[in-house]
């Protein structure tokens, strides 16, 4: 499938995936479920769209998708339909409240819970197809470090890790950062700290996590991983109320602390990585992604090994330790 090569912007540098254009595809991921990843992805998209960007959010949690619930959308076509040839991308693309576009995934799709050659091919073709037409593409991955999640992240130019101040969430964020560094060669990632208890706690959490990374992670070619903190979202009752109403807090409570935090995160992201520019959307059908014949199920030799070396939760909570316990 042909793709459009964009002119490299002045000052652009190779990304973690080897591309030299400005980063435009961002994976939003977390080591632990329940940290508000999907809620943040949707509200960040709305905040970026408010800044004039054309934004697409792809629900890449192909087995347990819930972006449709967050946005109160009922799609007639999903990524599953596109991948199986029962629909086209322009049929599956929806404009969400907040004036950004979404590609929603079906839920409970067992065939997409494993990284088969079919899933690889379909997802890679999807990203190559949509990336030239948006200023920014946000991939809302599943939680954890499964092979499907890691492959979705590998399709992104940059990774944004979501964590909370809780020790378990920090331990899982550390595991995610370590795997992305060791297996994908990423030397920098962005961090958003959600559900902080007070303003400024996010900076402390980011510094704490960076300290543990510096202590315990050495990349195969030397060096370590740098976290770029994007900001924090303070725990706010408006978020719970917006979720219950199936609305974006950016729209329902624009003056809330949470909405202000998300706006600041969008501004920080746009400052670090200005919009990449995009091609006009083509008229008519964008593309039909025909399904790839499913091979006999075998163990994928390229599936990443699980991350074993984790610092103790006590260390992530601020207690001193002397060695990486694993």
C-alpha cells in the first residue's frame, strides 16, 4: 500500500521509530488499568482540537474497548468491521463531542487478544493510512505489557505513560517504561500523573519515578531513559460526574481543576511536539482494509518476554533500597 512521504520539518530529529518527520502518532498507555487512561486520551484530544489541530483517537484496546462508553457513542461500524472487510475507514470514522475524530473498536473480540500476523498487518496498514491526514493521532492502548499492547505502542512515534501516585500504579508504570526502553529502544517517554491529591504532587511523582529509572535501568547500548513530564490532573469530583454522565470533563466542566490540568497538558504536548501538518482528507471512501487470511495459530516468536526486573513498591513509595531486587 502506498503512503505519502512528508517533507522533514526544519529541526526535526529521528523519533524512537526511526522516522524523521515531526512526531504525529502518540501512544497513550499505562502499566495498570483503572488509572484514567482512556478518559485522559479523550479529553486530551478535545483540548488539542480546541487548539485547532485535526486529531484522531484510535481505540486500540481491541478486546476490552470502552472509548465508545466514555464518549457516549454507538458506532454503526468499528475497527473490527474495517479489519474484516465489512466496512471502510470513512464509514467507521466518527466525529466525537469535542470536535475530534475516533475509530472505535469492538469489545470482547477474542481474535484480537493475541498478536497474530493478521493483527500486525492490519494495524500497521491502518496507521500508515491515517497518519498523513491528521496533525496528531492518539492511540489509546490497552493496559499492561501484553504483546498486542506493545505492538500498538511500537506503531507510535512517541509514548505517553499514564500513572497515578499509588505505589502499585508506579510499579506498573516503571515496568512499562523498562520494557519500552529495553525492547523498543525508546530513550525518552512522556509522563502524565493522574488523580493527584494536590497541585504539585505530579512533579514529585515524576522525579521519584525518574530516580528509580536512573538507578535500575541501563539500556543495552548504555544510557538510561528520560521522562518528560507533561503535567498532572488533580483528583476532582467533576471527573466522576462527567464520567457518570458520559461526557468529557473538558466540555461539561471546562472551569474545573481537572479540565484546566488537561488543557495545560495539551499545551505542553503542543510545545514539545508542534503539530506535524497534514494532507487534505480525500473525498469519498478513504480506504478499504481487506482482511489478511488467518494462519494456523502458532506461538509468535517475536512476542516480547515479560519484564521481570521491578523495584520494590517500597522503593517507589520513597523508601531506600540498595539493589534492584530482581
